C-alpha cells in the first residue's frame, strides 16, 4: 500500500528533481510580475509544462529568488499529469526548500494501480513519507487494483 502511494505521489514533486535541467513553460491569459517582491502571478487557463510533467489551474503564484523557484501555489481546478499518473485538487503548494508537495481540497492521486483520496495529501519527497488526512470524521480512501483480479 505504501509503495503505491509513494510511486503515485513521486510525480507530484513538480518534477523539480528529475527535470531540473529542462525548462519550465508557463502559459496563461494574464501575468503580473513583481520583481521587488520576487513573485509572479499567472491567471486564466494556466498551463505549466516541464518535460513530460503538466499542471493546469485557474491561478498560479510562483515565488522565486535569484531565478530559482522557492515556492509555487496553484489554485482552482488543479490537475497534474505525468505519463500515466494523474492528480487533482482545489489547491496545491510545492515548497522547494522542504522538498514537499501538498494537495488540498478534494485531493486525489491515481495511476493504473489505484487511487488515493483525502482532503489533504502531503508528500515529503526526500523521506518519501505520505500523509493523507480527511476532515470531519471522514475516512481516507485508498483503492488498489490487484493485478490478478478480474472485474465483472
């Protein structure tokens, strides 16, 4: 069970580790950059690509320092894909220094082997620790497809 969550969530690291040499492309209807505060806000049909990684959202705020991303915050209909792996939530935060990705608000991560759902999915990339939580006494949900099983 843990390996599936780790495998699934590894994609959600915004591929900063694996694709560090690849350029990041961001398209959106609007962009506002504040060089003094070192952040850029993209809004309206945001689409981010880096290698085989893609992210879509309504809004993306990127905080940078010396042309290095420190933190990225995606809001509104967040969808993430990489190869055959997919994730979705209402909100996502990647923190580069902590090497951590947090999906919140109807968060889910899935691949061909299964799906995990919760209000919050927090993935610590360095330690490969995944914390899934659900509010208001609701259960966390994990569905695993058994390779040998047959569905009617």
